[in-house]
C-alpha cells in the first residue's frame, strides 16, 4: 500500500548512520530537580518548622511520626521534605502522584502495604498533589492508615480544609510551609552556582549576592522557580563570565506574578485588600488592587466587594461611598479592562480615605438579634394602614400624628410597641452630626411624650 512504511528499511537507515538507543544520552533533569535537598541539613529556610527545637525534626529522628500533610505554595519544599522523610526512615516507601494515579493503582499500593505489614515492615505512602484525589479515593486510605499498615505523607498546594476529607485530616499532622524568604532562596542559588556535579559550577558563571537576591525577589519565595530561572540565565550566558543586573532585568521582562484566581491567593489577597481599605491605608489598598488586576482577577468581583464595603465599613460616616462604589461597578460593566482599572483605583482611594463607621452593620445585626430572641412586635394601631373604610372602622390609623405638623418633624409618638435602641451612631465623619441630631430629637421626643402623657391623664 502507498501509505505503508517498511520499518526494517528505516531501522537499517538509522543503523547505517551509526545511531542506536545506547548512543542517545538521557535528558538531564532540570536544575531544580538536580539540586533537590537530600537531607534535612541541606534544606534552606523554614527555621520555625525545621529548627532544632521544632517538633518535626524530633519526630523524624525517632521515626515516631504518624501521617503527615504538608501544604503551602509551589516551590516551598513540600515534596522535597516528604522524600527526605521517606529516605530517612527504615520503612518501605511507595510514591504516588495523584495527578497521574487512579483508584486501581491506589488499591494495589495499599494491598502491598498490608502484605508488608504482616511481615513487620511499615510502608510510607507519599502522595503528591493529594488534593487531586476525590472523596472516594481519600476514603480508601482510611482503613490502612487507621490500622497502621501505611503512614501517609501528603503534599498539596491547596487549603487542606477545603480539599482533604475531615476523617483524613483528623488522622494527620498538618504542617504549613510558607514561601521561602529571600535569604534562603539566595543561598540556594549560590549553592547551585558552585555545585559542579549537580549544579552549574562547570559553567564558570559567577554572580554577586545582589544579583542573586534580585532573582530571589522576582521568584517570590518559590525555590523551584528561582533555580529554573537561574538555569535559563546561565545557559544563555557566556561561560566564565559574571551575571549582571541587566541580564536579570531582561529576563524579568516576561515575569509572571504568582496569583491563583480560584484558590488561597484569591481569598488571601482579597482579604488583605478589604482590610486595608477598612484600616484606612490607601497605599496598601492600591497595592493589593494592582496585584489582583495584574494576576488576572475579574474586575467585577473587585467592584462587588467595594459595593459591600461601602455600606459595611463606611456607611453613614460618608454616604457618598455607596454612590461611588455603585458607579465603579457600572464602569466595570460598561467600560471593561484595561480602562476600568482607573475607576477601580479612584474608588479604592476614595473609600480608603473616607471616615469609617460600621453602625449600619451593627444596627442590622442588633435588629436581627431582637427578632431572633424576642417575640415579633405587632404594628401599633396608629401606624397601621388606614386607606380602606373597613380598616379605619377597626381603628387602624386612629391617633396617628403627622410628623410634618410638628417642629423638627418630631411628634413624640413611638413607632414600636416596645421601643428599642438598635442604632448607635459613631463620632466619625458625617455621622457625628447625625449623632448630635438624634440626641436633640430624642430630647424633644421625650418632652413631647411627657406632654401627651400629662394631657391624657
């Protein structure tokens, strides 16, 4: 057939060129994989977690740990730490990547762990990206972990509270790995430049500490990213010459900010954003806004949060806040990115510099609490609808005093059968004048109420 190819001819052609599989060198792993620490002493950073007085090193040294879940951002050393623990113990280790694995492989691994347990050998089950396992797959782990047939070391970049089932969490120690500090990343880069068999020492490329620190800052605590960046820079650099700030600046032109729109980065950054506005810090607020926009956050999400904050945290202290926030929300819908970023910046700076009051939030909460903890109050007869002849005949509206007929619009009547104090104005911004006005009205109301009482008696 025309489309057929004689594989023997192809093989002969390859052989004639002197090529065979043995001649093809194996691809070299990336620098981050080659420089992966092999012992706790080679780990950089995480002094609170790995310091001499910390719990985890003692558990590893005595091999008395149970199941462990490491969680934290990418490149912080979760998988590295898990593999160090697996190597340091006398247990058999089984490694699974939840992205590539399936239920059948997990069942087989657990079956082998049970068989080893009957012979007195413990198994460490190292599961990377454990959040990728669904609830049923995580449930499979429980009997063997409970029986001690396997000890789990799970690694995840996600919040365990959202992705790991509660029974598995309750059987595990949780350890949070924070992004590595700049000094720890810089030391790791220095190690890689000097190491000849595993690192980049054979290249002869050198660098001063300032340049390495600049790379570390660009990579935001991600050691893997920093090492891969260094490898790219050195590979494209002449041998036996120093790296400069200009080299790093050209590389950083295509820098991508770490920002996960659906996970912890989203929630943590938006929380910092709102709290900065509430705390009246325009500089922090505009920084977090810029980070969210550069990270690809939906501007409509940001605008919705600003509309909520305008009433929740500013309210009557400056009632213009809700108007500005609503206008910004409309601008995001009407204009879109990139121009609506200017409207968001305008709104953020305005809200951050407004006087603050949560009196509306507290008043609504107090009213809901009153409804929850006491019987619902009936509408007083003098306030009930009196538009129909029948309603008037049964007393609705009888004795109602029209507020505009009285000085300051205060008649002295009550508008609850049992008056409540639910709203307490703050002394901030425009609400200070509201507080003065309410004090005057309450005095006037009390005076008129006493007159009405004296008149009826």
